[in-house]
């Protein structure tokens, strides 16, 4: 014989479990939607939503209709294989983005080094012009300004 308080406790636990399951599925659905968006990448100027979702489907190895249903959160309980394919595609997408960022960072570092070398060369060249200046021409400051008193040309 089950008393009333035990029955109420069981009902509360069942409600809590169903609520947790519902919230968990909502989280899974939202997570899959975000994953589809991430996999598809930015929509280009000439991309339709369908072509954009088709790109996500190709990258994830799922059908276009499944990608569309995941995007619109129509799938209540997706198969594990679908979730795994989407997860793998997200990992690949993130790896590609990281590689592109590293490549851009390396290119920027190389460009900075080239500019530093060029600046050092120009500073050395400017220093040699300053030391070789024997009054035959105008004196040029480090700022690039000409000193009028050093100008040896005709004065109007």
C-alpha cells in the first residue's frame, strides 16, 4: 500500500525527469542548429538559404532535407549517426578555420618582418647620407624636412 506522500513524490520525480528530458532535447536541437550554421559558413551574396543548407549537408555528409530539418529544429530525436556526422563536420570546420587563421597570422608576421628590414635599411641609408653630406646639397633631417640654410642653389 502506497501512501499519498510517496505517490506525490513519485509523480514529482516523473515530472522532473520528463522536464529534464525535454530540456535536454531542446538543448540538443539548438546545438544541432548552431552546428549546421557553423558548418555552412557565411552566406554569400548570391547564396539562397537552400544552397547554404546544401553546403552544410555536403560538408556533414547528410541529406539536404535532414540539414534543413535540423536547422529548423524539426527533428525531435536525431539518430546518433547524424549527430556524429554533424559533430565531425564541426571539428573539421574548426580545424580549417584555425589553419586559415594561422596562415594569415604567419603572412602578417612575414610582412611585418619585411617592413622592419626595409625601415632598418632606410635608416642606415639616411645615416650614411647624413655623414657623407659635405655641404654640396641640402641637409635632410630624419623627419624628411630640408634645412633651408643648407640649400646651396640660387636664391630668387
